[in-house]
C-alpha cells in the first residue's frame, strides 16, 4: 500500500467535506489522517490516504468536483 499526502483547497459549503471524502472512498483509498481548516471562505484539507491504486486517478476525480479549487500531491 502506498501512502499519499494530498492538499485540497475547496470553496466552503456545508457538504463539501462529505463530497470529497465520498470520492476518496469510492476510488478505493483509506484516509489515515485528515486535517482541515476554514479560512476566508475556503476549506483547506491535508489528507493522508493509502491505496494500491495510482494517485493521479484520485486527483483527476477530485478536480472534477465543482467546489474543488486545487489539488496537490506531496
């Protein structure tokens, strides 16, 4: 299993965290650590997730969400 660190920036809405976590789960990833902060109408998520799948597949799906502004992988 590969451990990946993602930083996700999204526009704040009540359901944005649920939507992001659903995509992560449906793409076969397990969240091992999550840090979130809300600042100036934006949600900043630092997510550590494990999977046997390649990370670019998850990044492609996350960027399709209309609330997501940016996704970077460390």
